[in-house]
């Protein structure tokens, strides 16, 4: 099985959207970039470790980004 890295962007103004990457670094960089782009101020971005996730940041009370590693064709 192959691993893909999913960057989820969850902004209250749009539908949650997944972005797929072949490396964790690329997915995390994308998520960080989106959080900074969508935040009103750079200091609004609050990163927080979450067990089992590669990255998580909130850029407002309702909006966040995160990165997960998933196996391709993994049975549910």
C-alpha cells in the first residue's frame, strides 16, 4: 500500500476541501500557507499538536487546516 498525505482546509466560507500530496512536507507546507493566507493577521494562526495528525492549525474560531497520512486502498 502507498501512503498519501491529505491536507484538509476547513473554512466556514467554503466547503471543506482535501488536497493530496506524495510527501508529508508538501502537505504541511500547503496547509500552513493556506492558514496564513486566510487568517486576518499572521498571529491569528495557532498551531496545536493533535495525536495521530501530522499538523493542525486554527486561524479563527471556526476555521482550521490539518494534515493526515492515509493508506491508498486501505479497507475501512
